[in-house]
């Protein structure tokens, strides 16, 4: 929205838009009460219009936080306040309420785009895209489609380069890596629409490219003693402990991805050859892992004394009725959280410590032992060995060998 309007009118328009979007009555009441305080604050400051500066000043004085500082550990009242200020700013700039969370159960895609979304989803499924990757793609598109609906766009042929440009401006608060992913997803979707005759113009060329080079994040790794301590803490005298121990061994010893562990079936275990043969969920390539002795005994103990009686074909199942496989969105993070807490392991604030970090730790350990990158790449089942190269950033001993002696560097000829 180009033209600024008095803050009272802006608030009124935002509340009407929340009603149109079917926000809960209690939620809207919370927004209304909050905005009443913002209006009073604006009057105290002799301000007629809302601005980002006014919003930041309000948050600073009332909550001692800023609109750009948001963490999950914040009190809910702080997070709600930041969100409500952002809504005012977004609506003033773009004329829409921009959602910040993925769609919830029960959400229905705007009907005017249902045909195109279903066609794109089917295209991805027919091309054997990984399920988790496809869910991420569709979630990325959800924000764009929701933006179009908020702008009252009724047909994909009504999308213009200007609309795309305005949408791109709404994602500036996202992390650089997320922005890159969002733009790529949007570009691919718009190209699909053009190639499949849904749109008359190839709008994918209107999606800007992110020029800034993306340096890969330094992998998060564990201390070897912490991994050992966590495994030793598991109570292998009860069924849940037997299952969790086997799962964690598969990650820490073989580096198997969580998605592949969840989809692992009884038929994938070849006891005669002592191997695990699976089709990887992420890469879709078939691969074979060895059943090492400790992993083999852990699996046998789980099957004989831990796994509930079930017709499920999956190796790892829930320990309560109806004894089914883990849900598609389960990342098994609760397993690590449980045993790190029992082991008394302190995780530094902000440090990632999910299942994937155990894969990083295996790679780091192999690197410290002098294992070539190509071998580590094969262990982790990376398609491209360049992906494995990121672990050079955490190979302390390797980096130490590259260190220069300052006296030699500055030695006069």
C-alpha cells in the first residue's frame, strides 16, 4: 500500500482482514486490545501514522525487545506483541496480513488455485521427489498462494511481475538460506505453470536470484565422551530403552538418516549377509549398510524383548497402541532430548543437537582419524562429495596441520 493512512484506520483495516481470514474471535480480541495501547502510545508521541520506528519504540518501552529480535525461548506475551507489530507494518506496506507459520490441520487452499497446486504436487510425486522435500516445497508455496489470496488474485494468469516483486519484499525478514529456498521453489512452480499451459507468460523469469553467496553452516558436532555417556544412560532393561538404543546406534555408528530409520522395514534386514538394504528417502538411491556386531545384538534384543507384537512391517514402531510406525513429521528429537537430560549433558544455548548432529559427529570423528573425504562421503551416502567438504571446517587436527609459523612467514630473506 503506497498511501499512508491514520493509525486508527490502519488498525481498523487490519482487524477486518483478520475477520475475513477467519481468525478466532479470541485472537482478534487480543489484537484489538493490543492495538488500542499502540494507538494511545502514538498519541502520546504526537504521531498520526504508524511507522516501523514507532512500532520498535513501543516494543522497546513496553517489553524491552525489538521487532527484529525473536526467539522461541521468549515469553509468549513478547512473541505475540512482536507478531502484532509486524502485522501492522506488513499491512501498511503490502496490504495483506502475511502468515508466519505453515498451514494448520483443516486449512483449505484457496479454491481458485486448487487445480494448479494439485497438478504440481502430482508432478513432483510422479517424479519421485522425496516426501519430506515435497512437504517443504508445498509449505513454501503456501505462503505465496496465501499472499495472492490476500491480494484478491483469482487466477494464475492474473499474477504479474509486479505482484511477484511485492511478494518477494515480504520475505526479507527470513534467514538468507530460507529466502534462497523460497525463491527457488517459487521459480520452479511458476516455470511448471508455464510449461504446462496454466499461464500464458513464463513468470519464473520475474523471480529475482539471490546474488549473495551462501556459505554452508558449520556442522554441529558432539564430544565423543558425551555420545558415549548418552548411550550408557539408556535403560536397556525396558522395551523403550531397547528400541531407542538400537535407533541411536544406527545413527552414531552408521550415520543413517532419521527418515531412513523411520522407513526401515523388517524385509530390509538381511541377516544372512549381515546387511541392511534400503532405498534412501532423500536421494532415492539404493544403498547397503553393514549390520555391525553391536548393532546386530541391539536389534535382536529389541525384537526378542522390546518390540510390541504388531503386524507393522516397520522395524521401529511406537511403544503404545496401536503400535504403528512413527508419523511422517516425527524427527525423533525427543529421544535425544530425553537421554541427554538423563545423562546430565549440558547443551550450549543455540547449539543444534538433533539426530542429524550425530551424523555430523560421525563424520567429524572419521575426519579426525584421517579418513579420506571420499570414504566419509560414501559412509554418509552423499551423492556429491562436495557436500562432505563442509566437514573440513570442523577438522581441528587437519586445520592444525595447515597452520603457519609466524616466525617463518615474516622471516627476512
